């Protein structure tokens, strides 16, 4: 079959994106109810959403914010990241995982990834610890939880705070326990491509009251009205700005959507895992592709399905294969460009070559479409397109 990029017929007529939300009529109705009410923001839907996610994940406290990025920023504030402090994270993540450290004037430090899981390697974390290290931001890349126990051991030994970037891992489990309550703080994102959506939105979960209170302050300009935190207690109108916070609030109509979406999370995760299984089965015997490595002790919530190309067995590079698949109308993607490759980080002085595994991974990675609303037909189209393109470029 002639490749679409060479003028042949594409595998599908319409473009299939790599991720997409799934919103029901009932959910739309819930949003409209809030729009007709008195409280568009700062009403009771926010609290309800927070409590529901906290209960689902087994965490004590939750703070909903405007985006996952705001959640990371708030967590860095709560962890007291300041000038000269170093925070270790993975280069294979979205830029927000490191930017949040810069927002607090701290220094992101990139530790290389493991070759099989593509997660930050605990051995590499250890190599980068200095007297300035204050925290670690492990990323549960693709939805598969990192080696949390190893990372906890390191954190305990060096007295570091752990902020899990679980934007990919809502609904995932580590040794039988839900992601969300295992570390000092865990953040989620509710962007439309993530497991559940509020349009834009994010949340921080914690079991520590001290973090919880700082997160609440940070979300609303650093302002408090809590009588226990004020000197002038008696006046009704008094409030005090005690820290430099932001307006990172989420709205009630967004939370109304989130509450209903959460009811379907398990279903969503199951469908994601089912599609991943079908892909695994279809690709396991294709020598030119490495399918995702699955650790025994975790349950991945499969935000992403990532394959690695064995370029030594192919006549085309990743760019050619990517473009050939796009021409077939398959919305392949790349997750991620190593964070320090971006020009802003280059200007800060981060050099190429500092994380060789991450850089090699980047040359070979491709993300295939994966979202719960995909039909079996969509899944078949992806498989057929991958087989068609790989066959053409096979050595
Ligand atoms: C999506 C994402 C974020 C940021 O979330 P937003 O809600 O888009 O701000 C942070 N980290 C990772 C790993 C993500 O995938």
C-alpha cells in the first residue's frame, strides 16, 4: 500500500487526535445549573470537588486551583522553595514540572531517566544532591507510577520534600495504593487531554495541615480571613495579606464538571488500559518497535501510550515516521522534548548532553492516540497505520 505522504490513500479520512475529552449531557447539565445559580466562583462546588478527589485518592486535604501548573507553583510555595534552592526533576516531562521551581526563584536540576520506564532514576537523583537540594519532583510519566519507595528513602535520608507531579497518573496505583496520598504533596491536572477535565484546572493533595494552609493562602493572593490568623479579630470586614500569593482560583461551574467526571474516572482508566493492551498485543512482535515496559508492582492509568523506534532497524528517522503517520491522519505526538533543550533553559546555561538517556529517548519516541472515547475502529486504524508505515521503513 502506498503511503499517504507519497500520495496514497490515508488509513482514515478524518484526523484522530492523541487525546480528547469525553463530556456527557448530564455533565453539561450540571455546569448549566451552576451558571444559573448565584455562585459562579467561591461557592460550594469547589469544596465538594476537593473532598471527592481527596476521598478517591485517600488523602486528607485537597486544594483545587486554576491549572495543573498553578498546582505545581503552589506546591513549590508551600514547600518553601526560594532563592538558591535546588529541586530535582525529570527532563522528560512537560516544562511546567521545572518552571514551577523557577517561579519561586529556585534552581531546577535535571536527573537522567531509566532506560526502561523513562522515569527519573533514583540513582541519578542521588548523584545530584547538594547542600542546596530542598525537594524532588518525580513525574509519573505516561501514568505509570515512579519508584516511589526508593525516592522516599532518598528524601528521608536527605530531608527533602517530595512533590509528585501526577498530572498523568490520576487513578493509578502504586503497590495497591492510589496515587495522591503517598508523598508530601501530589498534583493533578484537569486539562482536556488528562484523565478527567474541568477545561483548565488542577489540584494539590496533601496529608499535612501545614502545607494545606499555605496552599489555601497562596490560591487567594496570600489573603486570609481566618480569625485564628488575624490580630484584629473582631471586625467583620478585616482581612490580611500575609504572603505574596496569586489568584489561582478555579470556578464553581468547572468543579461541577469535575465532580461528575470523577464518577466516570474508573471507567475511563479501564478503557485506557484496555486500548493499551490491544496495542501491546498488536505491536509485540514488531521488531522495529519497543512497547511500554510495565512494572509489576503498579497499575498505570495510561495517560500516554509511548513507543520507542529502534532506529537501527529502520531506514527512516523519527521525523519521517512521524510525518508519514500524520499523513495517514493519525495524530501521533512527541512527549517530551527534554525540558532543558528549550531556548529559555539554554539561555539559563543548561547544556545539551547532561542527561544522555533522556536525549536518546527523545530521538526515538512517538506517542500514539489514546483516550477513552476512541472506538475500536479508531484503535484498529492506529494499528494499521503503524504497521503500514513501519513496513515501508523496515530495513
Ligand atoms: C499537563 C501537565 C502539567 C500542567 O498541567 P496544566 O493543567 O496544563 O497546567 C504538568 N505536568 C505534567 C507532567 C503535565 O502533563
